[in-house]
C-alpha cells in the first residue's frame, strides 16, 4: 500500500556540534557504560513474550551452569566452583545488564570523544594533532535536528515504497499483539523519512510500538550523530531519536531499537542550549507565514469576486 502524497513545509537539516562534556552527560561513554533503567528493560523484555523468552534463556543457563559448576568443583576446588555457581544462579538478572553494557560499549567502541573545534583552536596541541589522521583522533558528536517528511509502517526494512502502510491503519496496534510477529517471528517496523530542502535525507527504522501512534509528518526530530570526520561525511554511530511536539516542544516518542540517550538529561540539555526554543520559534514563524499566505489568498478571492460582479 502506497502512502498518500503529502506537501509539507521543510526545515533544513542541521548539525550542531556538541561539546565533549555534554556528550558525556547524555551518552554512554568509555568512562560510563553502566546501563540505565531503560537500557536494562530493553534486554529484559518490553512485552510478555520477550520477558518470557529472556527468563527462559536465563533459567536454562542458570540450571546448566550450576550443574557445570558442581562437576568442575572436583577440578578447580570448592571456592571457585561456588563463586562460578552463584554467577550462573543469578544469570537471569545479570544477563540483561551484561548485554546492555556491551551495547553501550559498541556505540563508541572504546574510542575517545573529541570536540569538533578543538584541533583548530588549541595552538599548543597543533603539533600533536597534525601527526594523527583525522579519522584516528576519536569521535565527533553533533545534534541532528530536522523534520519528519513521511512516516509509515513496513514489514521489512528493505520494503519498497509500494509496500508501505499508513500509520493510521495501526491505531489499535500494541507490541504484545503484533500479528506479524506471531506468524513470522518478525515484528512490524516503523519507517521515518527525514529530508532537508536540498534533497539530503535519512531513513530511520525501528520496531513498531504503540508509543509511535501519535507521530505525524511535520514534527521536529532531534538525535545525536557520531563521526570520525568533522564534516560528518561518514557516520560512525547514531542514537535513538526524540520526536518533539510542534506546539510546546514536549517529547512524545523516542524512536530507536535501543535507548542510547539519557532521556531526562537529553531534554534538559536541549532546553539549556536553546535547541528547543529555536524549534519553537521556527514553528511560530511557520504559522505566521501560513496565516499571511491564507489571508493573501482570501484577499485575492474577494477581488476576483468583485471583478466578476
């Protein structure tokens, strides 16, 4: 099913450099990889079926591991075997923590975070940085600010535009009752298209969720992009995206398969550095322009009627 065409006002895609101290507050970094609550729940399971699978896997490993620890105690000794057995016994609780910890590490891959402007501005470090290729210096971060051009649902990330479904058709959708997942084992996917006025764009996919039902074209989106280049010509990492309400800038959804961002700190940072206010000002300007355009059309229509009379 092909979504109906839409004509939307477009906001140019913006990349706003992020200082390292801000990145360390909102992202998992090499010095702070401990999962938060949202990250833990992602691997523990967000639906009854996911939680059942997670617990079944954990209990199975705990049982087999405890048996293994018992038999190996005759080789390595009682103390080490008991310690190993305790780890296996609590594996259902520890497993989501370890998996989220590994996922956090994979975002930056142990690489250091670097300020976009640092290499050019610090004269005393010029000699040091000159001998290091740019793609080896670390990861640069930037806020990615744009607008949703289109939103739809697909059964596969490789689906063509002819195989897209309108989000409105999923008004009764819940993750726990995903019919496609119950048949094929693979859930529905949300597809977001983000474009700027020059035709550059990004397509984002995430597992479909009832939290996404209020998303619509024209909403503002903010995320974080990571790159080994100051020009961000090639991406090295990408976080989940925050979808903001047009009227008041409130977050209505977080799109992504894994919650890399610390949500509260991210929203607080957007308010402090003025990104949210800039988006709201832009929305107000758009509304004023539309009102002026509508008023102009009404005047033209009245003049046309008067001429006919």
